[in-house]
C-alpha cells in the first residue's frame, strides 16, 4: 500500500468505510421490515381470525338455544322469532366460515377448520329437519330429533373450541418468532456497529502513519535545511507515492546546497591563493600592477601590502612585467571558477523548481482529499437519516401492538358479557326446572328443556372462561412484544448516536487534511526562502567576478604603462592589453537565475498570495 498514490489511499479507505455503513443500514432496514411484518400479522390477520372463530364458537351456542326455543314455544310469533334468530345466527356462522375458508393458510388451522365445517354441516342438516317438524307442530318428533342431534352439536362445539386453541397456539408461535427476530436484529446491529467503529479506527491510524507522519518528518528536515543545516538527514523510503517523490527531491536539493557551499569555499580559497601568489611574486621583485580599486573588509589590508610592495620594487620593470602576468593568470582562474559555480547554481535552481512543482501537486491532492472527506460526511448524514426513519417504523410497530392490546381488552369485555349471559341463563333454567317440577307430569317436557338449557349455559360459561384465560395470556404476550419493540427503538437511537460519532470522526479527518494542506504551504514558504538563499549565492558569484574584472583592468593599465620600456633587446609585451576580454558568465547566470526565480514565484503565487509577489520582485537589479 506504500506505493499507492495518496488520493488512491484515501479513496480506498473511505470507500471501505462507506461500504460498511451501507451494509449496516441495509441489515437494519431489513430486520425492521421483518419486525413490522410480524407486528402487522399479529395485529390484523391473527386477531381477525381469532375474532371470527370466537364468533363461530358463540354462534353455535346461540343457534342451539334458538332451536330449542322454536321447539318449546307454543305461540306462533315466538316460534317465528326463534326460527328467524336461528337463521340469522346460522348466516353469521356461514359468513365467518367463508372468511376463514379464504384466509387460513396454516395446515393445522386448515385441518381443524375442515373438521369443524364437516361436523357442523351434518348438525345443520339434522337441525333443519328438526325445525321443519317443529314448524309443522310435530313437537314430540321435533323434541326427539333435537335430543338425537345433541352429540352432533357437542362435536361441532368441540371442533370450534379446537379451532380457537389452534389459532391461539399459532399466535403464540408467531410472537416467539418475532421475539427471536428482534434479538437477532439487535445482535447483528451491535456487531456491525462495533465492526464499523473498529474499521474506522484502523483506517484512521493507517492514514496517519502512511501520510501525516512522514510529511511531518520531512517538514522538520526542510526547516533545518532552510536554516542552513546541510547535515540534516532525509529519511528516504523506497515508496513510489508523492511522499517518496518528495523525499527524493529533498535529497537532490540538499546535495545541490552542499555542492554550492563547497564551490563557494573553493572560490574563496582560490582568491586568497591567487592574491597570495601575487604578493609572493612582489616579494621576489615580480611587479605587474597596482591595486587602485576601493576594497573593504579583509581585502583592504591586502591592498595596502600590495601597493607598499609595488613602491619598493618600482624600478624593476622585469619584476613589474612578471607580476602583471601573474595577476592576469589569477583573474583567468577566478573567471573559470565563477563559470563552474554558475553552472552548479543553475542546476540548483532547476532542482528547486522541481521541488516547488512537486509541493504544489501534493497540496492539490490534500485539498481534494479534504473535499472527498466532506462528501463521505454527507453519506454518513444520509445513513443517520435512514436510521431515524427506521426508528419511526419501530414507533409505528409499538402503536400497532398497542392496538392489538386494546382489541384484546375489547374481546375480554365481550367474553365477560357472554359469561354473564350464561350465568343468567343458568338461573333462568334453574327457575324453569323448579316451575316444571311444580307442574308435575305436565311440566316434564319443559323440565327436560330447562335441563338442556342449563347444561348449555354451563358449557358457555366454561368456554367463556377458557377464552378469557387465552385472551389474558395473549394480552401479556402483546405487552412483552411492546416492550421488545420499544427496546428495539432505543437500540436504533443508540445506533443513530454512534453514526453521529462516525460523522464527527470523518469531520476530524477532513480537518486533519486541511491542517496538512497548511503544513505543505509552510513547506512552500521554506522552498521560497531557499530560492532567496540561491539568489544570494549568485550575488556573491557576481561580486567575485566583478572583483576579477577590476583586477584584470588594472593589470592592463599597468602593462600599457610599462610597454614603452624594454628588457634587453625587446620591449616589454603588454599581453594583458591585447587579450580579448572573455564574455562574463555572471551575466548569463543572472539571466538564468532570474528566469528560474520567476517560474518558482509563479508556482508559489497560488498558495502564498502576497508572499509570492515579494519573491518575484527579488531580482538581480540591486546588484
């Protein structure tokens, strides 16, 4: 990964983080959708089926009572009313049977429904024959048929109770499945959140170690080089990204600075050696020229010593001529050294320009990284919005479970009313039995009917108690479901908070990228300062060259003055006056350095503003 570009590293890191967040969001939304489906199934489908079965269970008893009333009544109005009530009750039962026929899907529920439907149809066929006998005033035959149909009724009633037990069992199974789904969703969400957090920390540490740490080390090294410490070590890592390229450029730049400093020292030593050679020639009587130029600093004493030596050997023309030749040779050596230094300074300026270009590219890359971090922050914000929407789904699921609880309470109230009716019917049947006993033989048939009614009322009361206990258990399960869904909502809230923490981490990454851009701009400033040092070196080269030129001119003047004298049979040759002055390389260096400074200033202007203008104006005109 070291050889990847910085932009590729950042895109890879943030791509992995974004993929992890998307996976977590998809898993959370899928689990919440399943919870919502389970809640809707419990709240609507199962409740409606349970109500339909309870209606059938109650309707069978009502139909049996209406059938008995039709047989025992003697008044036509009451018989017609009982027959109508029986027909209405049977129609209600058929309506609920039709609903269950098209809505049941569980094999056990379908089998229980099929058995009830078959047995109930058998009982209805027998009941219709009984009602026809009663309608024809054949009460004895009708009563006998009524008694024979009792086993059929009991079997159908038991089948209805079995259907109700199967539905209650299915509801309990689905509630257990919904609870298991909730716990699975919670565990998966927590695991994904922890994995995303760990992945974020690992990526952050990797980016800091791979980018920020080496850049910080190179920034410190660049500051040392800018302060003139040419012994600063550059940590070179064989990597092919921008950091490796920058390290290579810094090594080349340091080597150029060392070479320039060495050339400057050699030039100074050459000047001292040349002037020392001239002084040695003067001490031996070899006079060539006088120094009339204004010299300052350490060269002022050198000028005085040279002129005193010239005055002491003024009469010796041979010595003067030899001294002039020696000074001319020294000036030629100085010009040659200046040319070498000019070439090296030009190479140094080119390396500095490459370094500035590399720094500009790195600054642009880091700014793009900050922009990408801002985009990732937007993706995290959208993920947080999705998690909040999932919280709304959980709240709606809680409301649906509360609706189920209210419906269960309403069913409990209905069962309580049925229980009361059964109790009152039992009392009425008991009173009817007492009155039939008082009537003697004439009331035996009525006593039998009263006994049947009392038994039916007792079974209705037992069934009502059974249904009430099941409804109570269902209500408790619904309460547990409400609690679990509420806990799911709290877990989603915590997830939303953690997503907010991830968003803050991404924002910190963007801020770190901006700080890196600021640090790189400081490196650009250091490069510009190095450009100033390079210009100062060039200025020193120009001063040395100007001194050599002045020395050559003075030598030519002295040669012209002594050219009218002769040594032996031939005149003193003014070779210095006849030598053509070579083109000074300092002016060429001045032009090249000015162009390089302009290019560096143009590259830094986008990052430094007014500081770049100062660099552009720092040309050679002041020299």
